[in-house]
C-alpha cells in the first residue's frame, strides 16, 4: 500500500513562513499539494516531477517554492509571505505517469492569523 505522510503545518502570523514535507513510501513521478479552505473547492497549489519540472498556482507564484529529494522520496513546499487567504488544509498529492494512479496524504492544517 502506497503511503504519503505529510507534516509541517501550523499557526503562523501574516508574513511568516512554513515548510511542508511529504514523504512517500515509493518513488512517484509527480508530487505536490492541493489545498482546501472551508466552503471552497480543493485547488492545486504546486507540483513537481521527478525531473524537477514545477508548476504553481498563480496565487502563490513568487511566494511558494516546491522542491524534492528523490533519494528521500520526499517533496517540500516552502511557503513565504503567508497571508490569511492561504489558510486551508493542505493535502499532499502524488501521481504516477499513467492517468488514474493517484495518492493522497492525510492533510495538514495551515492557519495564518495574527
């Protein structure tokens, strides 16, 4: 059974930073995060392939940076200049090359508040 274990969420003041981690039990082609705020649909935040290609939501470009350590099978999301609008549950997501092969982490709460 493939597992994604994510961590790093918490409470931070506006303008602060957090670093999320997502550790996979196997090597996976694409890893990243979606987020879901109360009353809103889940949206893609950022993704990265095993080759290092990245993709970001327009709302986080210039503030968030995604990376990965393939030896550790772990992806990282550095979130800078956090704002209250970033408050959400962040879910790690991983996908193999073939459509339909997808895995989800348990989610971690990020709260940005003064």
